[in-house]
C-alpha cells in the first residue's frame, strides 16, 4: 500500500524501537522519568526556550498552550484554516471558554497583519480581552518567512499580547529555510512540536516556553488528562527522532516536488499553486470526480486524502518508485 494520506502514518524503525526498549523510565507525574526529562530539555534547548513539557498529542499540547496563555472570556487570534481553530474540535472554546477570532489566510499561509491589528480589541468591557496571536508553520506545507514572523512578533509586543506557534511541522520549515529551528522559534512565547509526523515517532508532542508558562501548562496538562507515568519508552522515540530524522526531511520535500512534476503529465490534474510545498501537495481535478478517483486508487493500493482539493503527503516510507507507481495508477484511472 502506497499511503500518501499523511506523514502521521509513519512507523518507528528498528533503531527507534531499540531505543524505546532500552529506555530508563520513572513516574513522570512525579517528575521522575529520566528519559522524559532529557527529551524536554533537549527540545527546550533546540528551540531556545527555557523548558519543555511532553504531551501524548499535538492537539492536547496546543490546547494546553492556549489555556496557559488565556483565561476564560479571553480571545486568541488565529487563521481560519489553522489546526488549532479548525481541526482540534473547538477545544479552546469548549474547555477553556476562550473565544477564537479567526482571520482568512493569505495565499502564502500568512495572516494579513493589518487585519490582525484591526482584530485586536481595545480595553472595553463590551469586548473579550485579546490575549494571544497563534500562527502555524508550516501550514498546508507552506513555510512562513522569517521576515514575516519578525513583523508579527513586533505587532504582539506593541499590543502586549502573547505569541504561540503551532509548530507541528516546524522542523520541515527549518529544513526548507536551511536554518536551525531556534531561528524560527526564538520569536515566540511558546511552541508546540509534534514528534509523530515526519519525525516518525509513534506518539508525542512537546510544548516549549518559559518556566512560568510551563508551570501553568503542567497544571492544565494534569487537568485535561495528560499526566502519564512510565513514558520514557515514548520519550526515547522522540530523542531518537531528533538525533536521526531531521535532516532526512529534505528527502520528503524532494519527493513531493518530484510527485508534483510527474502529476503535470496528467492533463486532468491541476496542481494547487503549481507545485508542492515542503512535503505536502494539493491537486484539483478538472473532471470533478474526486470520489471515483479515490475509490479506484485505493482498490489498487494507493491512498490519499480525497477531499476537494486532494492532499498528498510524502514521508519516510515513500520512495521514488512509489511515486512512479502512484502516478501510473492515476494515469490508469483517466485512461
């Protein structure tokens, strides 16, 4: 099966499994798991933050970040298609009584900072208090520029609000920009980093921020059910991924580019933006027969997210030969 649905389908390699099996463990709720402590400190240093906190999922990590920055009745500004707003079940609103203020994304994945500025509420009891701006990098595979991040940071400082990064794929952004990840994350007050996408672990995210912020986050993590026990076996996978799987993300990016180039050979398919972004590619169909194509492809061993547009994601289990096979399946459908 050639699975292009997401880089979340990656599975741990033998080296990662070995590291998990040999990990030293302890009760992490008591702060006694040595491997978790190493992972948290490692990512804190890599992101130029003071402290890190391990979570079972990126959704929980983002939720706790919002809860730690905002109080009930506060507001955070976020992109209309951002994961924290669109794909996390409305958790901030439902569980934290935090009002989202969504703004449409520009074509490059950014938020118009003039619109962000206009959305920040004045100090008036009629309005929710604007406390936070949340960005995502990468978003839809698109890398947000350093220059934009610096301008957004200045805006948050000018208005005295926090600045959070959903960095689920921030290492993809760092590889694409050819910079250390801290060059991106140093501008934020907090960052959530997913380990179970392109980095290939079976589970886990880490929230990084200041000591004060992580202390609040630790209380919220316990409240929402994220306190875990002997999870060094999971943290060990994260350490292995950080040591071995970052540089290879460039291979995923190159394969996505190759996939885009091969798909241009099919007249009925059109690439959104005309190309792939990092490891993610979106395509539309001139014939509009999305459901039929998805069913045809899956019956022949090819999976992808068959919405409108179709999303295809490359990852460590995909090879150039797989791409050629996938394109041939798609050509067969249109033939």
